C-alpha cells in the first residue's frame, strides 16, 4: 500500500510541476530542494523551528491560488529566504551575549555573525493571547506608527498572495536626532503553523519607491518575530524578535548598538501599552 501511495503522490507532483512555466517550475524545484536540505541538517532544530520548516508549503498553497509574475515570484522567494535565514540564526543557541535585562524580565541578547554582522534578539512575554498579538503586528501593521514612537510610518506598497507584502517604513528620529532619518523598503512574509507564528522580512528594491529626499535608505534583515503561546498559559504569548539592521551613514558602532538594543526594549513596552487598550 505504501509504495503505491508514494508513486501516486510522485505522479501528481510531477504533473503539477510539468504544467508550470519557466521561472515558476524552477522556483518550486529550488525551494523544495532547499527545504529538504534544511530538514536534514544536524543537529536538529528545536521543535517549533522544525514544525515551521516541515509544514512550510510556500508554492503548493500559492501557485494554486493564481499565477504570479516573475517579479512577484522573486519577492515571494525573498520572503522565504528571510524566514529560513532567520530560523537558522535563532536555532543556534551558542555565543549569545546579554545586552540588556529589564526589571520585568525583558531581555536583549546579541551575537556577531560573519556574513550578517551584529544581530539582536529580544525575548519577552506579553500578557495577551497569540491571536491578539498577531493581529496587531500583521493585520494592523500600518497602524504601528500610532503607538510606537520609534516608527513614523509603515505603508504597504503591494500585497502578493495571502502571506507576502512589500512595505515602506519611515523611522522616527530618536531624541537628539543622533542617528538621523532612515527609511526602509522591505519584503515581509508571515507563516502560521500550528501554535507558532513567524513574521519574517528583509530589505528589497521596489521600483515605485526609490530613495526619498531627506532620508537615508537603510537595510534590514534577515529579521523575524516568532510568536508562541506560553507553555501552560495560553492567555500569554512568548515573543522573540531577531533584529538585524545596517543603518548606513557614518555612525560609531557603540551608538548603533545602544540605539538598536534600546529600540527593542522600547518596542516591548509600547506594544504592551497598545494591547492593554
């Protein structure tokens, strides 16, 4: 029975791929191979990371909805790349150093990666269920400037399928304006797999949003937020935020590190205030 079932699944998959055109077929094969390779790496990832990878069905769910252009497929692939890179960083528990520990237990860690630079990791628990936090960060994404003083504006430039968006973000000038105005153009993707949600992103180029006068175009990513119910307490959510940013311009590393770690601590505080309303 099992061999027959395997042959049937293989035949269906072959016909599905055979009917795809050019780039879509190549992308499906490439992403399938990449996910298989990641799943076979050792040592194995933690349970929630394995769950996200194992159940990721990027193209099988999207290509049946509607055909995508080559540019849209490129953005979808970038979003998936950001997600996979972020998970690889988070699964490696070695060499993280403590940057900040707040009185309420909020913690910021950091490490330096050869191909990325310094990354920051926020670990907090929010006294709200996962769906509430997810709704605020994803469904109400464009309202973030209303409650986070570090964000001036978030605007969705384009939606691609159900889970991928292109955004333009303007960062608010910090006190004293020591960093200066920055903006970002990013591709973001969201995944909900079981009790785990992952929101990932990275910088991209978008022809309709060239560099803006008065802003330095900074770069971010890979970056992601992971949301999971707190074990034994489904009314609380554990939030992990991996932050990787190149602010560009001439800025001392000490100032950059201070600004980024404080940005994460402030984010947790303002998110709680928003949700409490």
